[in-house]
C-alpha cells in the first residue's frame, strides 16, 4: 500500500467498518512507519480497483494484525486468505515469534478464517469496539518457539 492508495482504502474502510473506521490520517500514520515496523498491502481486481487491504505491525519478536478488510461483494473468494498469508509471511521474514489480532466477537466469518490459519483464542477485551459495545476476541498464532533462557539443571 502506498499513499496513492489511501483515498480508495479509506472509502473501503468506511464502508466496511462504519462505526469505527480509521481516519485517512490514521492510515497515513501507519504508512509512515512502513517499512520500519509496518507492512501494508492491497488486493486489486483485474481492472485495478482495490478490493481488499491488510496491515501488520511487527517489532521485538511480536507481530500484530492491524487490519484486514475485503469488499463485501468479493468475500469468500480467497482475498482475505491471501492477505492474511502475506501478513504471516512478513511476520516470519521479520523473525516474529507470534502474531496477535483482535476480531469483533460478532464477526463469525473472520473468526473462522483466523482459526483455519491456526489462530487460537487467548482472551477477550470487553466492549472494545465503540460505540457498538462489541467485545474483541484476542487471538494468537505461534510462529516459532522461544529458545530456553537461563540455566538448566542437569540431573546426575
């Protein structure tokens, strides 16, 4: 994703998340940290229209899916899976140990996608999405295990 994509991405963001859409300024701030700690991508239809977008934050061995959005008429066509695959691949390239995300408790389609990709529920953030008072399900997928740190006793 580049700055030139922002107007189209923001229009899509507002249509997908009308109650809690990110502003164009928020999206621009995310892009400003690219590639240092951010990785944002778009999915384009054959005619060049943006039909999906996704973003990842990664630092210190941990990554967080910031957002994934797919135009309503293009859902269930593999775009969300392709975007998530790209984010996970980028997390691996950045040597992240795990990837976290929040998903609306009432978004069954997204939750199924994340579960298919190996994400597990690790918590709930009550009334996280405002103004709708919808809980966020916190999910995590381990990418690699952390090596042991410290001393180990060996039995004799």
